[in-house]
């Protein structure tokens, strides 16, 4: 069987872009997402276009029990995962800590940290008997520096940054690579989700500059995964040319 990549948050943004590039490279795909209609549409499109096989997993990474059941229900041949892309993640709100919405905090921590852990626990145990694999965790510039009103989102991505290092140490004896991909400003659904569907407010984030797009990040992920077996890219920070730090940008 061809190599297998498992991608979380597969139906939009960076996850969807990764699905396209890995399908193009001949990988069989396990696509995990919450939105069944979008997942089915994407899977059929990729199967038809690239003549690959796809397993669809409808699950929410925050829901430990149902996530475990959905993944463990995969046929054994599909558990020989070569690449795991932990892409599912989000930001909710942009408020100072004293005004923060605690439901938003729970959503960010449960998705960005606990969800990543739940998926990694399952899939790393599939990789260990094979003594190979590559885990790619999508972090953020927010995991490298903290910006005003970013508090809990930044904290969740700093946690991912620490987990990358911990995973790399713990999984080293098993031949499993771990790579951190940390984007700056990428125009996807991210800001629309952060501002809870306010598309006008989301668009203003990118006014006067050219942000990254999902394909830019997917291309970088393919680059790190396609390196020779003896090479691992530990950590990559990717910014648009118009961005120097989380908060310093050049707008026209």
C-alpha cells in the first residue's frame, strides 16, 4: 500500500491544502473533520482527481471518547500511518484577560492542546511498532511571542511549542520525527472563526498587505515531510514578507 497521511481539520484552510498536495504526491489519506458534508465532497473530489483512496473520519478532536472510537474503527491497514498532520486548531475572541469569555478559553484549550494530544496519543501508538513516522504540528507565531489580547490563544500555542519539544524527545527512540510549523498571518477561515462569523472584521486583519495563503503552508509541510530519512526539520517559522513580528506589519 502507498504511504498514508492522516490530516485533522481537513475540510478547510491549511488542512484542505495539505490534503490536495499529499494526494497529488500519491499518498492515501485519512481525513478527519467535523463537517460531514464538506468532508464527503472533498474526499470524492480528491479520489476522482488523483486516483487515491481515502478514509473519512467524522469526529471532533475535543471529544476524547468519540474521537478514539472513530479512529480505532479504521481498518488495520489504514493504521499504518506514515505522516500525521495535527492541523485542527482555532482562536476565539480577542479580548483582554479580564474580559475574556471562559467558553472561548475552553474551546481553544480543548482544541489546540487537548485535541492535539488525543490524536497524537492514538496515532503515535500506531507508528511505534513500525519504528517510523512523522508528526507535523501546526503552531503559530503566537506560540513564539505574546501579543495584546492574545492571552489564552497565545498560551495554547506556547503549549503546542513545548509539546513539540517533548514529543521529539519521547518519540526519538521509536524513529518518529516531529516537526513544528509556525505560520504568521495566513488568510483562511481563521479570522472569521476568531470573530465568530464577522467577515468584514476578519478582512480588516489583512487590509493593505499580502498575507500567506493555505497553499504556502501546505507546500512547506510537504517540503519537511519529503526530506531524506536522516533529516528532520525541527521547527519552521513562516511569515509573509510584510510581517516582521506578531504585531509589526507593513501596510500599503
